[in-house]
C-alpha cells in the first residue's frame, strides 16, 4: 500500500495499488446516450490507441463506458457538414451518492449542437459538463439532467467548477478542432490520453507514471484534519520536518444543559358539553287484558293462564 519508503504517514492510507486491466472486479460503467445530431457516426479505440477501430455507433445510439476514465472519440458523417471530422474526449465520472440512483436507471445524454460545431470550427474550445442538479437548483419538481457549456458562461467561469457547485457531475465532454489523423503523428500522440485496450473490448487508462499522470514518487496522499492532502514536508521519502500540528477551536458556544422536567398545558376551545347521567329509570310493562292468543288453521284457543315456567312457546301452524 505504500508507493515509496517512509510514505505511510498519519491518517487512513496512501495511494491505492494499481490493478492491471482485466484483473480483479470489473469497473462500473455508465451508459452514454449520444442523442444527436441524427446520423452522426461515433467511434473510439478498441485494438490500439489512435486507431478508432470500433464499429461506428450511429446517433442516436448508446454505449456503456467504464467509469473514472477519459475516452477519445471520432465524430464523422456530421449532418450538413460533409468532410468534417472532430475528435472530442469524454470523461466518464465515477458514481457519487447523489447520482447513484439516477445512473442505475438512466443513461447520460450527450448531444453535439450546431452551435458547438460553429464554435469549434471558428477556433474556440468547447467544454460541456453533464450533471445532475441538486434539489435547490432544480426548476421543476422532477429532477432532470442539465448541461453547462463553456461558451454560454461568463468569461472566466469554469464550467466544471460551476457544475460541481450545482450538483453531481456525470460526464465532461471537451471538443476542439485538432485533426488527430493528420500525417506526421504517431498513434500515441494522436490519442493523447494514454489508452490501452481492455479484454472486454473497450479502452482503459494505462498504468500511472510517477510525476507524469500520478503524484511524484513518495508524495503522501494521507489526509489532514481539514480534509486536504498532507503538506509536502509530511514525509517525502525523508524525515518529516514538522513535529507538531495544533488546531485550537475558538468558536463561541452557548449550549444549555438538558432540562429534567417538561410540562405541557393543553386547553381546547370551546371545550366539551355532555348531558348529566341518568340516576332514576321508571319502566311500565302493560299487556292487553293479560290474554295471550294463539291462532290455528282449524280453531282459535283462548288461554286464560300463562304457560308454566320453562315450557316451550307454541308455534303457529303454517
């Protein structure tokens, strides 16, 4: 776990070991939906860098790209722009807690507009950031994906910083007018992103090189109490020069002690009104001359005396 001698340092860990492509668990993917313009061809590297030898994906189309990597694309057969070929890069961001549910059920929409092509062909560099806005930046109740374009922001505003302030970044597209297949450039300089093929058929970043695309050899990556990477004098392959690190909290605090008794007084208006309960009941049971009559199909009998106690009551014939 330590990339150099004496680099352990304080805190939870240092640079994680590099897992060679094709080994260990497969990287999670994000589905990219190229929604336009219709009929445009999108290709990327499969066998070697700068070859753009993947089967053409015709927009609108979709493809699953491994996360936490940058991919060089080739755009061709652009509607209304014959002979124009562009080579943007797309950076697929890792899944964040804020975007995990969205990426598990949705594709990331990426669209190249006529305005993007006009800006690039006139010599401008276009950066498009696709992000999932936080609730406070959503205009409607339904969450939707937003795209920030560098050419539509005020001068000096970084679209990546602004998108990160508004929500969770899912993809970054960078588009220029450099021809990567012009004569006199090798495949590595054409790709420019250090790609190597993966066994699954897609490109992946090559191994880290210290001081080039990774921190300098021996540079610690352990955290400090404020969450930033440690200063360079926290051991850089030699004895540490800082012996004490003190943080004093001078924040004014007023925190009352917890209460031991809580009383709640409740009053309902206008209240309840019930009648007084009964305290005397008088019952009168009155029969007609004390005679009970039973009817029969053949005759009518008069009974002057009540039936003996416990005797069943006669049932009239049907």
